[in-house]
């Protein structure tokens, strides 16, 4: 009992801070979403009932952006997990210069997103970017990659994958390193192939790490903002606009804070629903394992 | 040991290098079918390396691994039909006991029925029926060892390898499990190699002991042979507790005398003075000062000590070594 | 493995928790310290009054010299210029983030003409007519007087009189085109003869810059975005659709590259400076950039006011910057003195020479020495006679955002001009209705 009290006391500052940085804005958004607060009210919040939420329901742009954001998140996270796993398995091999290789793969992740996005914009520039230069040197003609929705979307996803794949790989690598070598050797002695080892042993043991990476990245990808702001500006024609960018435009450009808070909160609820759903799925799949009692 | 040249496991000039370091140096060893050979030695002596080479987990740098005359050297670990019990037991933590047993069979494509039958049989044999649904984390150390053993036996191995299988258990459990392990593993048609650093375990488990040091085989033979007729000083001092007394009596020869072979009386070759006494219940160990240094003597617990004790021994128990190389000197050999 | 790590992990977690709490606590304390006044010295009475001005980096650099001289005069005021980001939208984001925090982080803000209505509505600016009477603006070129007043107040003093300009290659033609048809005809001829890869480069990315281009194209075809009298947009008029159609045609016919649909000012300038095109739409700064570089078109570039369709009066979008006083500035009197000096002829002269910014004062345009040192001056003055103002409404950001979105959609061939403009008009009216619905007539504003 006494120990629990001490624990609580020790946790108090952390909890307070968490409440301050997390709970407070959330409550504030909730409150603001039931108010009109824009240049038209002199930025003074005036209660307007559920007007913001009603507007949201019929706001085609919000739902389009929600679809686009979801598509972006699902695609990039799926690619990151697949690629991250492959990279982690590669980095787990006892190669020469493995340490340097590991450090090298982390570079994209260490790069600030805006810098990275500017870099991609330059790479994809028509006609001066290196990608188009390469295409021309192969006899093709330049292509305006960022002027068509499909290619823009593709490269937004690619840039995100390029940047965060190392993070996923590192997380999974950490997971791989917790798997004792004995286990794999035992299975090899049974005559298992590499694929069988991966499927029967490595992947099941990596599940907690995969789930962690999934949750982490999904939450991040659903809030994608700076990458899109810089790389495509949400274009062409809004085809890559994300919910976070829409909320940002509402707040910082349109100064419509009531509606921005509504969009933000709706995004958060969407994320929560998605993560909750994913968690339930994991549980039902029986993959969620509680650590067993020690002997 | 009457072995036909082809039967059983044979290691021929087996070497393993890691970078510049030679972990195992030209090992020659034979293990007959049904024989249990203990690989004994201090840590880093090359015993685990040998085991991994036999299993095929590491490639041999030179030499051959032969089974019943068949060359296994270039075969992968999955193609050697080897069963191994790891020091850690290497149980799959995400699977139940049953799943642990089934996985190997699944991987090899054993049909469900056959799988089921064999698992039931092995669960019965090792009395694991009640634990079949538990995860490894829910088992005690002894239970885990039984599961690892069951998994090894399910493999229907041509060779059985055990890598310090009892080092994670407490001393009492170890002694209890030894006969069971022998019953289950030894005396069948497969050769068994048992790696340990514990001489008591080696003596208790093995028909023969191969003693390794620094990647080299020092001596191989029955426990009795190694004890009574050690090839060198290392073998003499590694085997036998309390350790052998090494006395620099002469400039070019070193005399080895085991504590249990020394007697204390009123007359003898060497004068001694009692320094310390360790009482062990069934025996007592005396530490004595002599002109050649401290000497350990093992006697019956209540042996009275003469007022002026002197040490004596029988000639046949003398073991002479070259003080520099440690090689056994022919003089004084039985 | 889970079992083995169990015991130590508990203790470790405790330790980590304690450490974390300690770190957090000290972080909170540190954060509180400055606001409680425990640390941080107050400026002593003898020190000059600091006046902080936020400006985009190029302008901040351009005024650095004059500011240093001003501070050296020892007038009791120390001007401190804060270098903001280069991009107009980004610096607005920065300014707004600071202003939202409540206390004015700076006394003066260099305000883009397109922000003004929004900032006024938000209540962040202080009216300036107390210090600057109507006669002050009379000394300025007509275009420079626009976009400073709103309601019955003067909200900013213009520092630059920039408008969108048409850049052309003096080595490829004898004179600049007179209208849009000539522009296209010249482009195609030069492209056909292999002199240039592209005809006309401009800004087609989905952002504020595309709205500026649209203002000019609409004007060129006799259409308009905003009707100040009705406070309504007129984007679906036949003229507006024709204007949009012309823009889309530039891409379709290859006069402009498809990549234009992702070009901002710098992308277009880069391509033009590399000698790839005959014409460029950009702001005055671009001329200095080209002349400062050692690119292939250096010394071969002329500038002309934006052209219209045959029979129509062309006009460049007004992109002026001006200084506004921030509400809550502790030293308004001193700050206004800084405005007076910074927007005065001395500084403007310097900006014209060094950066090519257009002055606002008429007498600077008559200055023969300045004419020689700032070759664009005559064209800039010409452009300031027919400048085009973007809609002066607090809802401008929404209107611009949706227009740029629709036009960009048209450029990337997702919609025809009539569909795009009809959609833009419909959405604009929706935005304006929501504006009217919330506050009534107070939300709309007339130009001053």
C-alpha cells in the first residue's frame, strides 16, 4: 500500500506534465469546437452550438482529406513495415562494417522533414532535378512529377517511406536482437529453411515490436503535415492534402480557430478509432501476449 | 572399445579458426554407437566449438566429421539428423510445450497423425502430459530441461549432442536428473556427446571422457584411466578433487601426489606440520606445511594426528611431470 | 528471456521514474523562472528604447545598412530587425503564431498587402491616421496608395510598390509583346525555331502565388475576381472562364511546361535564368537575381508591365509590403517614428538600388540619379498606374486557397476551365455567406 503511494507520488510530476501537454489541449479543442472563433468574431470564442460539427459533416473537403490521409497512412506504413523488416533482417546479418552501415541507414531519419522534403522537391524538379536528368540521359523526356496527382501522391508516400523506414528498421532490429540465437539454431537443426525460420520463429517473436512500430507510425502518418506542406503544398488541386494540413490552413491561414479545433479533434477521434480497431484486431488474432508469470 | 572403423561418429583432424585464432586444433575423436562421451574442459577450451562443428552450426576450417563412415562435413545442420539440447534449452517462447515439440515435425512435413502420435508418446515418456499447454515461461528449470530433451528425442537423431544441459539447474536437481538422462539417451544406437565443465557430471554421465584444453585434446579415456594414468599435468590436476599436490622435489622433475594417496604417521619420508583442517563429514582435508610447500591430505574424519606427523605414500601412486612442458615423464608410470 | 529481465527491471523502472520526475520538475521550474522575473535583467533607463521589427529575410538584409546608420544617430531608439523566413506565407504563419500568444513579440510588422484585412479583423494592428494624415499618401504613386486603408482607417505605411511584371528576352526579340496574343505567338515562333524550350513561365503551384497570377490573367481578359461594391466574387463570368481557359491552353499547347503546375517564384526564375524560356512572370526582385548571377541570360532581360488581351488593359498584381504598428506595443510613439523613417525616401532609395524594390514615393521616380541606378524604375512606375488588388476581405485567405486549388486542378487537367471556375465561384459564395452569417456587414470592408 505504502509502496503504491510512493509510486503515485513519484509519478505525479510526470502525470501533471502529461495532463498539461496532452489533456489540456484536447479539452481546449473540445471546448473550442463548440464555438465560433475567427477573424469575424475578433478571435473571441462565441458559442455556436454544434455548428462546427454540422459543417464538418457536410464539408466535402474534410472527408476527401480524411480519405487521402488514410490512404497515405496505410500505404506508407505498410511499405515501411515491409521494407523496415527487410532492412532489419539485413542489418542483423553479421556483415563487415555493420556498425557503419547501421549509422548510415539512420541518416534519412535524422534529417529534418522540411529539409528532406525540399530535397525531394529538387530531385523531382522538372526539368532541372537529377531524376529528370537521369531520365533524359537514358533517352526519355522530362516528366513533371509534381504536376499530376498520381505521381505526386506516389512521391509523397515514397519520401515518407524513405525518411521513416530506418526508424522502423531500427525498432525491428532491436526486436531481432532480443531473440536468442539458440532459438534459430535449434530450428535450423530441425531442418527448417530460412523462410520457415522467419515465418515460424522470427515473425511471431517480433510481433510486439511490429505492433509498436505500427501504432507509432500510424499515429505519425495520420498526422502528416510538414512533408506535404513543403513537398506538394497539398496539391495538385488538393489531391495530397492531409487532415493536419487542412486543420493548419484553417487555424493559421484562415484564422478560423473554432473550425480548426473541430477538424483537429475529428482527426484525433479518427486516429483513436483506427488504433482502437487495430488493437482489438491484434487481440482477437491472439497475438497480444501478456508476459507469463515467472517461476 | 571394439569399434569397426565405420560405425559411430568419427572426427578426423577437425579444426576451427576464427580470424587469426584457432579455436580447435586437429581434433581426432571417435564415439561408438550407444556410447556417451563427455567433452570436458574449462571454458574456452573448445568443447562447445566441437559440438557446433558436429551439429553443423559452424563450418569446419579443416578436417572431417564422419558418421558411420558417411562424410557429414559439408552438410547443413538440418541435413545431419542431429539432436541438440542447448544450455539455455532454446525453447520457443511463443509456443506451448506441445507447440515446441510439434514445430520441428511440422517443419519437416511430418503428417498430422504421425505427428500427434509421436508427440503423445514422448509426452508420456517424459511425463509431460500435464504441462502440454504451458508456455516455457510457466515451467520450472527442470521441466524446461525435460521439454528440451523431449524435443531432441522427437528428432529421431543419429547423433545426440548436449551442451551443458544441467548448468542452469541447482546441484541437487542435477544429481537427481543424471540417471534419468542416462536412461533416456545412452545405450541406444546413437553416439552421444555431452559437453560439461563439471568433472563430477562427466564422470557420472559418460562412458569415456575427452579432456580439452586450449583447443587441443589432452587425453581421452574412461574416467578411471584419466584419473589413474593422466597424460600430463593438466589432466592430472583437472580431474580429482581436492586437486593433486604438485611438489617440486627435484630440479627436473615434478611429483604429483593425490591427497587421497598420502598417509600421515609417525614415520615417513617427509616431516609435516598441521596448518589447517577442513572437516567434510565423511572425510577431512588437512593442509600441511612441508619443506616443499603446502600439501593437502585427505583422511578419515577422526584419524588422530601424531605429535610429529610425517608423510608417506606408495610408490605406485607417484606421478612425475616435466616441470616446464607439463608432460608426464615415463619414470614412475604404472 | 522475459523472465530473466524481470527482477532488475522493476528496480530500474523505479530509478528511471525518479530521474524522469526530477528532470521534469526542474524543466517546469526553469520554464517558470523567466516569467516570474527571477532571472533576466530589465533594461536600464539609460539604454535606448528597443523597437523590434519583423521582416522577411531579403528585406531585413536590405534595410540592415540604413538601420545601422539610424541606430548610430543616437535618437534614443534602437531598431532591432528580426529576420523572418523568405516565403510570404511562412512569415505570415510565424507572425500569426507570435501574435496569437498575446503579448506583442515585436512593435512593427512588415505586412503583405494580402494579409491586411485579416490582421485588421483580428485586431492586431493599430490605426495610423493619428500620425499620418491623408496628405501623406498623396505623395505616392496611385498603386502604392492602395491596400493600406480599410474601413475608415489607415493600417500600414507602404515600404515597397511592387507589382507583378513580365520579363522578356532582349536577345530574342526587338520589343516586348503588346498583348497576350503576341506573347503566345512570339513564344511559339521562338520555340519552333528552337531558340527556347518554353515560351512563358509563371507560378502554377497550389499556393498564394497562383492567385496572384490569376488576378493578372483575369484583368488581362477584362474579368475580375472581386467586386468591391457587391462584396462578391465574379469568378464564373464568361470573361473569367475565358481567362482561365487561356491559362490552361498555355500548358495544353506547350507554351508553358506541365511543370509550371508545381512552380513557385523561384522554380520559374531558375528555369528562365537558365535560358530555357522567352518570358517570365515574376516580382521585381527577379531582375536583380538575374543580373547578379553569371547565368546565360544576364544582360539580356527586359521588363514590361503585365500585358492584357488585345483591346484590354493589362495590369500586374499589387504585391506591396508596408509597416504596421502592432497592438500592444509598449512604445507606439517611437515605433511610429521608426515607420516614418523606414518608409521614407532614404531607405526606399537604397532598396531600389540594392534589391530592385519599387519605391512608393513619386519624387523618387523623378530622381534622375536613381533612374540611372535602378533601371526598372520607369517600368515599375508604369505598372503602378494600373495595379490589381487582391480581394480586400478578411476571408481572403479562404478565397485564395480555394481559387488556387481549383485553378491548379484545371492546370493538372482534372477539370475544364468552366467547371473549375464555376466550382471556385460556388465555394467562394459559400465562404462569403458563412462570413456574412456570422457577423453581418461588419465583416466586409471597402478599399481605402
